[in-house]
């Protein structure tokens, strides 16, 4: 199960009622924040999910509206008496940006690990498998995907048929072979077929290029930018390295994602809902994001 | 005339309904912002005084809650199509902090001038005369004062008595001697006695030391920190380099300021008004600050 919350949906500058684009995802005691513009710490604290669970912050790129809240965020974690390490992920250049930001936040009671990711890199955060792809923007930019795998079901009737004592079931459930009856019993002998996990992608400040489509293929939830709602802004989307609602919906459709949330709305678009039809007629399972929009993604056949 | 607005009254972290401590003062088409933590740009835009009037930003010190909004503020000015230079004032170290912040705001359409001020330094911003003094905090910190001088009254009856033609009145009004009747006429001959101007001081993140008292002596409005309201927090105020309400009120009283606004409230103090009496019984003309508190300071006998 993954809890997801859109902390903010704004582009460029925070507005009354619209924080800068940021997403938090949580599973059990672990959470990850995507992007951290000015004010993200406020939205995150208002959400009330607890601050000590944040394992990592993934930065898409270094335009200020995606990273200017980093010093405040780190100090908020410090004030919450965090001592466990925090990992920052981002494109190459991350360390220099963080060093610059930390000139006003030099003392932290936890280790801060900076991982500069090349497009295509894979990484781990707690139980999540992370991957990323290069966006097409005016500066290096990463789109992210997290996969929470699901173990195959344990089939006790098979374990019983093999005469396995219950104390050997645990290792097999977790994928470890055991010795029993003078031979090695492999996990596959007592486990069901592979099961679909849960996946989520965060894509902002990019054109809808094929590498992004490949990254987000089949995710349960794509949180994707729709900077411009009005199709008349198409040329401007190309020029500024963004997407229209229609383009984001086409991306979602081609990549066969299950659900799309639009975010990262231009400050010149006060009512993004007015343009919902532009997306809906291309990809029906779309939600026009709003600050504080939350959901829970469950495994297909229950927890 | 000076318009004054308290943009935020919080210390350490922005809270719902309480932005980080920041003050803006305006006279005619010129304004100055004091401190610029996360969210200050939002409060400033909500105020609606216009963004292109900002000549300078004075930073007290480099703790994040006083400067973390700088990148966002500069980009907001850029988005408002500002092209006139902006000057930043702050303690030594300002340039390094600004360089760090600008790694996420490298392109600005205006010149950014950084003035590192030694305690006691004097400076000019438009018609204001600025001065500063060292606070006692855990890092170098400056308290600021702005004085808007007032020209002496022009006395037309004296000008007439000297037979001066009207076209020579202007230079004399502005302090420039003129030649008339075969001699030099000095401005003092047609001007009244000196007149009190308007003065304001911004003092935060410091103990109430004598140098601060000297800086703020007699100002019309002292905007001063009262991080702690409860007198039981006195030891903590000393330890953290801050003031209690009582100490700020004593400072105002000793310095014979005309009015005191308290600000920079600890996040642990949700209702600063509960402690108002601590200040009022020492200095009656005190206001417990709140976000958006505004006033206009006029010359004593009208504009």
C-alpha cells in the first residue's frame, strides 16, 4: 500500500492556495518527497504525516521553484530531532546546489547524502526500487519512477505437501532456500506466480518525449505536469519545455498508465479545471490536481 | 510619510497564518524589505504594494529563517519585469550567501548589488539615510535604522522681504545658495528651523545590548524581536541570543522610542497576545505584531 499526496500544484511561484509542485509518497514508516520549492515544508507539516519518516528527497531539476525550499525543509527535519541520514537525489550538479543552499543551513543533526543520478540510473529507497529518465527542458531534468514490488503469495498447502515444518516457512516466504529431507527446497516450490506491485511516476518540467513514455509505462499513478491547459498554449509549451494537458493525457494513454494526476499549473492559469476536458477526452482516468489531493494505492487484490 | 507593513512575525519556521519575520517600508515610489525568509515573497505579493518599487533588501543575518526566501524574491522581481538594480545589504559574508542562493536563480534581468556592512556603517537607499549596529547573536547580525529627513520649511515672507524673484525660491528650498542683488543668498536666510524627520528601526535576533539602544534612540517606530513572551523563558532568551517581551519593552523605554511593534515569535508561542502585559507595563505604546499589520508614519505636523 502506498499513500500519495500532492503537496502543491503550482509552477514558477507559490500563490495563495497553491504551493509549488511537490509530491510525497509513503509506505509504512518510509516516505519520499519529490521536489521541494519555497513553502513545501509548510504543506508537508500541514499534512501531518510525520517528518521523521522522510528517507529521501528527489529533485527533478534546479530551477528555484523545485528546490528553493530545501534549506527550510532540512532545518525542519533537524528541528524534528531527526538523526537518521537523509538522501537527496537529483541530476548532476546536485552537490553544488546543495552546497550553495547549505550556506544558510550548515549544521544538521543527520547525515545528508547527495546522489547525483545519470538518466537511466536505478536506486533504492527503503523497499522501493527507483529509476529515472532524462526530461527535455532547458536544464538537465529527471523524471522519476518508484516501484514497490510485491512478493509472490506463499502457498501453505504446497509447504504442507512437502512436509515442511512451519519454522522453515518464513525463509522460503522471503525467497531464501532451505534444506529439508536431505535436499534444498527452493522458494518457487511453495510460492505462487509473480504478482503486480505498485508503481508511481513523477514527471515535471519536460516535453513528452519517448524516454519519458518508456519510464512511466504501466504505472498505477502518473503525476505529470500540465503547465498549460489551453491548447492555444501549445507553442508556448514547446518553447518553454513543458506540456499541455492534452500532451500529458496523450503521454498517459500511450504509456498505458492506470491513472493520471495533472500538476505544475502556470500562475497564468487560475482555474485549471476549466481545461479538464482537454485531458479527459484523451485519457478518461485523469484528475486535475489540487493542493492536498491524496489517495492510497493498494495491491490489486488487497493488501 | 512612510508606510510600514509587517509581512510576517514568525521565528524559525513559517506556520499557518504566520510567515517568517519580515518588514517592508515604503515612501513614494521607493521601498525597502527587511529580511526575506521562506514565504516572504508570498506575503509581499498579497500586500499589493507593487514589486517594482523595491530598491533594497536588508538582511539581518544568515540564519535560514531570515534569508531562505531570497532566491524566490529575486525571481519574483524578475518575473515582474524589473530592470532597475536591486541592492542587498547584510553583514560580511553576504556575497557568499547570495552566490550560494543564486545557484538556483542565476539569470536576473537586473543588476544585483551586494553591500557588506560593518557595524556602524551608514548607507543610502533613495531618500533614506541608513545606519546599522551589531546585534549579539550566535552569528554576525545587524540591526538597521532608516531616517527619512525632512527639509526645513520655506518661509516665503522672508524671500519676499529680500525681494527674491520666485524663480530663485526653488534652489533655496532645496538647499542651494543663489546670487541676487550682488551677493550670495544662503538657504538659511529663507528657511525655518530644522524639523524632525521620520525614523524606523528593525531589530531582530539579538540581545538588548547598549549598541542596539544607541542605534534605535528616539525612533518613531521600533520593530523589535520578542521571541519569548513568557518571562520564564528569560534564561532561554539569553542562551539563544534573543529577547523576551519584557526586555524588548525595556529597550524601547530606555531608548525613548515612540512606538514598539513586537515580532519574531517562537513557534512554541501560538498566542503572543497572552503575554502582552509583560511588555505593556514597561512600555505602554507597544503592539503585539501580527502578519499584515500596517501603519503610516507622518511628519509631526502633517505632510
